[in-house]
C-alpha cells in the first residue's frame, strides 16, 4: 500500500493534490462525454492510491492473450508499491509533462492519452523487474510496450525523475544508457551504441538536457547538464554542460546555451 512507500510529507501532499486533480478531471470528463465515462470509472472508484490507478491504466494498454488485464494489474500494483519513492517520481513525471508540454492541458489527458508518459511508466515497472532478477518478464514487458507505444527502452536503462518524452514515437534508449532528472526527449531520438563495443556502450545524459527530434547519440558519450541537442543532430563526442550542439556530426555552437 502507499503507506509502505518512503515519501516525505511534502511529496505526500503533492501526490494527494495530483489524485484530487485526476478525480476532478475524471468526473468532468464523465459528465461532458458519457461515451468515455467507462474509461475513468475505475479512477473515480479508487481509494486514492496513485500507483493503483497507474497500474489499472497501464494494464489496460498492455494486456493481451498471453497475459490478461487482471494479471497485469496485479503484477503492476505489486511491483509499483514495492519500489520505495516511486510515487514521488511518478508525480514529477506528471509535473514535467504539464510544465514542459504545451499540448498537455490536464493530468487526466497525460494519464489516458500521452503515450510518452505511459511508455515511461511501463519502463519503470520493467526496470524494477529487471533489478529484481525477473529479466524474462522485464523483456516481455519491454517488447509489448514497444509494440503498443512505439518506444523501445531497454529494462536495464537508468532513467531519472521528471522526464518528458514528447510525442515519443521512435524513441530508442539502449541498455547502458543513463538519463538524468528533468530531461526532455523528443520523437525519434536514439541513445544507442556504435555496434563496435560491449559493456558500457550507451550515452549518459545530464540533468535538464533537451534532446531534439531525430537526434542520434551513439556510444558511451556524456551530454552535460542543461545541454541542448538540435533536431536531427548526430552526436559522437561529449557535450559540455549548458552547451548547444547541432549538425552531423554535432558541433558546439554555443558553449553556454543560447
């Protein structure tokens, strides 16, 4: 249950506020669009457990013939509630979309329709399974999530809090990638290997960086905190903190960001 999670009073307040917002938006949607009332009925009936709400929503997206909705919902609820601090991370992911994506007009819209957010939360579950040694199940979840959302994130990849995957289609994040807190990643971005190395072979992205649409970053390079990578750029070398890099291959055009 939520009470078992390690979250601060401030984080708990933020979580409560988000749940209240989701419930109010769900009630308004059900009243305005009766045809969609069934999509939010479990949310309106929930006991205020954010992770259970998330487990219900993701299970509905990812269930299939191999694993049923009820089986996935039970699995997701167990995994999410066993991960200390995950509630606070999910709240920060909601905040990231609301603050940095102008098209995200409500928290409910993010929960129901923003596939970048959904793919990210699916990865968080797969990563928790991977770290618990349930690698086959983690890889199964990755494969299903990739087919459903069009986003391919290896379960071992480490992704921080407050992440925004905007549009999200075509994003690929490799096994040894590390993405810091507060990073924004646009569609068709690849964090990949060069194909010439094993072990640590994927990019490390500093907090607050922005990776523009179609950017390709290859190898165990480092992109500094607050750096901006232009759309369509191919990055093969380290990028300093707060720098702006563009082109093929990418070059720094503003070392301070501009």
